C-alpha cells in the first residue's frame, strides 16, 4: 500500500519533525551542557530540582534507542 501511494510523501513529516523538534532539542542540550559544564542529570537539577526526572527520561530514551540499533546492526 505504501508503494502504490507513493513512499516519498512520508518524508515530508519526517523532515518537518527533524527541523522542528530534533535540531532545537539537540542544540538546547548542547548549549545547556556547555553553559553549566555538567552532565545531563546535573544541569537539569541545577535548573530546578523537579527536572531531575526529565534527565532520567532522556537517559531511558537513549538506552532504548541504543539497544534497538545494536539489535538492528547485529541482524
């Protein structure tokens, strides 16, 4: 079904998400890391103590993406 409807149209939301979400969040994480000169869990708690859970969320997301890519590469 994807091939018959044109697979290239699904790249439009993909690139929009990259430009709108991924690039600003990556820049924000790099900028905060340079500004506070600390690790991810330390600079979020330096901003506000309740943001410590956000850093654990980032770590969990990175862990699951790493496991996914390890399985994909080994396959």
